[in-house]
C-alpha cells in the first residue's frame, strides 16, 4: 500500500491558521473514522495530537483540530506558534488490522 | 509512562537482530504494542502489532515473513525478531502503545537505530 498523500510543506505567519490535508482512498481514510495525527520535532519521537478524526488527548492545545470529508482528512493549527514548527504525519486504519501513515508535512512559521 | 527500546546496531545484509521494548507506568495488558519505523530522512511506516492478549499479531506486507513480534506480559516487554535483513530495513525503530480497541499510538519510545550494511 502506498502512503497517504500529504503536502510536502505548509507555512504561515505566527497567529495565522494553517491546514494540512491527508488524502487516501475509500479503503482507508474514507472507510473508517480512525484517523490520527502526530507531531514530530527533529530527532524526537512522534507525539499524538488527534485521534479518531477529531478527538484531542488531554494536554494537547485546543488550537489543534481535526476533520474529515470523504477520502481526505485535515489537521488545522489555529494561531500558529513558533513551537509548532515540526513535521506532521496523518495515520489511518486500512482494514485487516493494518495502519497507513501519510507522507509527512513540514510546517514552517514564517 | 515509559517505553524504552534497545537492541539496535549494525548488522550485515541477510543477518538477524532482536529488538526489545520495556514498558512501565501503564496497564501493559490493556494495550496493543506496535513497532513503527522511520528510515533516515523519511516518513513513518507501521511495521507490526501484537494485540493486548498476545494472541493476534499483524504485519505490514513489507516485513511479513522476516519480522516477528512477541510479548512477555510477566516482564512488561515486547520483542521484534528481525531476520533476512535488507538495506531498506535501515531505520529508527520505535515501539508505541495503543489502548486495545483504538487505532492510534498514545505513547512512544525514543527509538533504536538499526543499520543494515556490509
């Protein structure tokens, strides 16, 4: 299976909103409400930001939000901050207990 | 909550290696444990999962038949036995925990590097 498709990079000024898309198929993103998002700073382990498409674990700032329409999921960062500069990955359940990650998006605060 | 991987290193193509993941700070037997890998400069790739009860194990097509995941609930540990290693297995290997019934990775270890090279 190929990785889910994410833009290679997105950028915004501090305080602006940025949205990262994650496009799959009806066999993964479109077929299940099991999309999660991860933030990874250089040299660090990934951190869970969003699970089950829209749910946010305790401790994750509410400027991070998730949504899904059809075969595309999205992560929105509202009010971009300098510490949000990182790589972001989506992940979707793809049936028969397999999980598929996105290609990754580098977020830059201008 | 802590997950600590060990066992990484340099191995020749065709060789074998065994990774370990030691868990603490949560109810280990209520969690599925996964291995997720990341090749240098590349994205994340899910590799394998052992369910909370140890009875069911799942693998990505890219590793099926070469990697084997297991768990020892008496020691709160998970293992990844790697054999017939290839150059494209070179990666940081993370263990990650998912509450049973969920499909996300709540906790991650710091990773251990496996380099397949002659």
